[in-house]
C-alpha cells in the first residue's frame, strides 16, 4: 500500500466518523437538510484538498468546521433567499412522552425565524459551546457584534417562542435537546 492509498483511507475514515456530527451543526446553521448536506459536502471537498497538510496535525475536523462556517457566511453574502414561514404554529402539546421531540421541533421553528447570522451565532455559542471570541474569529466579525447578535437573537426567541423559556432553562442540565 503506497502513501496515496494510505492518505485516501485516512480521509475516508475521517468522513465516515465525523460526517454525522458535521451534518448536525450544518443543519442548525442552515435550517434546511439539503442546504446542510451541500454545506458539509463543500467543506469536505476543501478538507480533502488540504488533507495531506491536515492529517499530520490532527486538525482535520477543526479545519472542516471552520471551512463550513466560512462557506455559510459566504453564502449569506452572496444570495438572499426569502424564508417562507408557516401561517400558524401547531397547538402546544400536552404532557406526553414526546416532550423532547416537541421541544426540538419548537426550537427548530424558532431558530428558522431568526436571521441566518443570529442563528449562526446561537448555534456556535450554545450548541458548539464556543466562546464569544472564538465565534467572532470563525465568523469574521468583532466580539461586540457577536454579543449584540446573541442578545438580539435571544430577545427575538423570547418573543417568537415564549414557551421555550421555561423548557430551555430546565433543559440546560439535560443533554441532547439540540442533538
């Protein structure tokens, strides 16, 4: 087995092991399954091109995620797609065994009503558990912008989905609400 085959095998193993996690983050960034798949595919393509440089350092996933975030920011700047919002929200679910699923759906609907930048800041800050400075660096904005976008996004979430307030404060201790 030569070095090229070994490199390809390592990249294939990386893709198999990390694609699902990358897709979850991409879905939260884009709010759409097909766009998330496109975003991950584009990021993995660029990661493959840089693989020889990345394989030795062990930074392949960090590179793929950063590429994914930068591509998403580029897509925001390039095209403006009008989002279509549902005319009405479903009635609040009663106490049932599907509570976590209902919470995820309500959270998803609320995230989709935010601007793409606000959604990205919330995903990076709270789903990816990144610091304000890390988010600012990833998105290419100032820390002040991250702070203001976070505050605006959380304020908008309180307005558009007040039912999430009590659920999410109790959900912080529960793992898997967003995953």
